[in-house]
C-alpha cells in the first residue's frame, strides 16, 4: 500500500469514527428533551428530511435530486422498514436505558442473517452460526438478568431490531438501492405518521436545538460520514469501528445524566458485541475494496465483501437514519 493509499485509508477510518460519534449522541440528546415522545420523533424526522435533502442535492455522493425519480419497490421497502426502526428507536429510549436499546440494536446484522436463511434460503457460514448462538446468549442475559430490559422498552427494541434486519436483507439482495433517498423517504414517512400526535407549540428554544441536532447531526452527518467511509475502507473495518456507537452511547448518558445500566445489561451487551465482531471478521477471504463509477456517474461505490450473511457494515448503511 503506497503513501497515498494509506492516507486515503486513514481518512476513511476517520470518517467511520465520525459517523459512530454522530450516532452515539442519540441517547444523551434524547434524555435532555422535555417534550413528548411523539414530538421527539416527528421533530427529529423533520430536521432529518431537511438534512438528507441537502445531502442528496449538494453532495457528490448523494446522487442529486434525480435519485428520487429512481425509487422503486425495493427502496420503498427499505424506507418503510427504516421508518419503523427509526421511530421505535426513539420511543424505546423513553421506556428503557440507552444501553438496552443500543445493545439490542447491535443484534440486527445477526438477525438479518437468520431472516435471510429462513426467507431466502441464503446459506449461513459456520462462523455466522456461532455468532448467532453467542448473540442469543447475550440477549438472554440482557433480558433474563436482574434489572434487564423488559416490558414496552423491550418490545419496542425487538421491533426496532427486526425492522433493521429486514431492511438490510433487502439491501443485501438489491445492491443498486440508492440509500440516501430511501432513508430520506423513511424520515418523511415518520414525520407524516407522528406529526398529528406531536405538540410543536410546546417546544421551547432548548428543545428545538436538541431536536434539530438529533435530525441534522445524528442522522444527516452520520449518513454523510458513513457514505464517505464506505468508499475508502473495507466493510468489515467500517463495521468494527461503528461499534464505537454501542460503547459511547451509554457512556455519554452515564457521564451527562448519571444513567447506570444494570450488570445484566452490561454483561449481555459485551457478549452481543463479541458476536458482532466475530461475524464481521473475514471468513477465509481477503477484502479488496474496488472503486467504480455508477452507470449514471452519480457516485463512486466500494464493492462490499462477499460473505455468507449480511455484514454489520451493510446494516449500518441501511439503518444509519435511526442511530
């Protein structure tokens, strides 16, 4: 690897870290809000739509507004799944700890592999099978241990994870999907669904800044940094770096709000992270990212590694709007 290639690789790593940092702010920002859950979800979606429209329009990686004219059934499916995941993510934060939600979210790539096997008969490698078993053990500790996730918070977190997983299965089999317009559409769907139940008149200046930050920084910048990182470093490396979100999210809330996850949550979450790391590691093959131009010249893509199941990096790409 030459000096220029190493510099590009380091830049890609920095973009991936920046994406994880942006996503990790969701919990601490949500905890500071004083408005209702519906207002949180609708407001976040509004600012996310504006940020994503700007990204699609002005970024060389966004594809331009003409990308919206190419939205098909696959993009619509990703938008619906991501809308459900995005909204349940925020509502779940209102009913359980940030650690519970983020650790459950980390299970999504492994759940995607299981769904792809059951619905599409996609083969699962031994490595992915072991990762699934480990992840299930971790979730069992989180749910079954004292102080673990339960009730509405647990139910919403499970729905969020399954929605994440379904979206990555779709994107796994339709690599031509333009993610930025699809995620922008997902936030528009969230806005339409939750706006009638929100109370915008009760939003003060402080809450407005926090909600805008959730939409613009946590979703918009997260997607932008991920898009740039995925063009410079292998998918497995992006996946591993993006796990910083799962570690930093609970840390920010602990430092800022004094929120302490239960021992069961921390132990189960550590097991889940180990399972995701195992799945992200290459299974006997080398990753060789290849740069190419799309047929319409709208953006460059990196060829993702071929593995037996959807990688965590692909999950991040298709669900970054909710992190």
